[in-house]
């Protein structure tokens, strides 16, 4: 096994920082922090640079992004569990599984799906 393969294997087997995550301002920009102080900062939203308004960056945008990331990550396990439960219920009733539900489960489990062609897709884009 070469070094690149070892790093890939390590990344695949390393769990993410424990939840919950929180959004916090450090006065300059917004960060996403682990509630467990032993883990510290997970990331930041650097769209909050008040010194660069020409790029549409603001503290409000940084806050909105940091809070969205924290909420989405904190809800991940429950949402995936709910999707799996609905899928099992539909299968038990002999119903077909909507593609959006299957796609949400695939993405929630770390897989990928093709981007939606129109409307609101799971990629978050609006056509």
C-alpha cells in the first residue's frame, strides 16, 4: 500500500467531529465549532469579511451560512433515519420508492447522485 492509499483508507475510516456543532462569531467572521471544546473549530464561513463588501460578503451572510451548516450537520442522523424509516414503510406496503427519497438516502450515506435537471434538486441548486 502506498502513502496515498494509506491516507485514503485513513480518511474513509475516520469519523467526523462529534455533534452537536454550533455557529459562533469571533468578531471578525463566523465559525463552526464542536460543542465539545476538546475538538474546537471545524470550519469557518469567511464570506463574512466586512472589509470586502464589493464581493457581497457580510457578517450576516457568514452567520447565515455557519448556522445553516451547523443545523444541517446536527440534523443529519435523524433525517437519514427518518428517510430509511419511510422507505421501509413504503416497501412494506408494496409502494414504489420516490427517486428523491432514494437519492436523499444515498447522499446521506456518503454517496453521490446525478444533479437534478430541473426544479429543486438535492444538490441545492434551483434550475
